[in-house]
């Protein structure tokens, strides 16, 4: 495994595509597929998020949704913290 070196000058916004009026008029959807697919871009975004989180001195990283899980787990790993993906209570129901 080769770690990506820090790239503080990397323009992360250039890796995020805006799709106007999706899923409905007036919404500006941000597609992060290219950001996640770019090793240097993803690594730098996780570094930056980790630095912002560290300023708040968290004990655990909690993130919701599919995007949150991708970035939250990476931030937690980089920060040496636990990751907690919350789920709706209904997700744990077991029929008897």
C-alpha cells in the first residue's frame, strides 16, 4: 500500500460535479463520485476533514448515510478513533 502525500493546494471542488435541478427543480446535487474515485483527492479530503474534526477533540466519529459512512470511517481510521454508524431503530427489528 502506498500512502498519498499531503496535497494542501489540491482543488477538491474540481472533483465534485454539480447536477442542477436534480432530483427536482431548484436542487443542486453534488456528485462526489470523481472525488472518491481519485486516490489523491479522496486522501486529501479525508486529511482535511480529520484536521477539522481534531479541532473539536471528539472521542468517536459518528456519520450518517452512505456518504457519511465512506468519509466517517476513513476519518476515524486516520484519527485513531472509533467509528459509529448510527441506524434507525427500525433497522434492528427482528420478527419473532
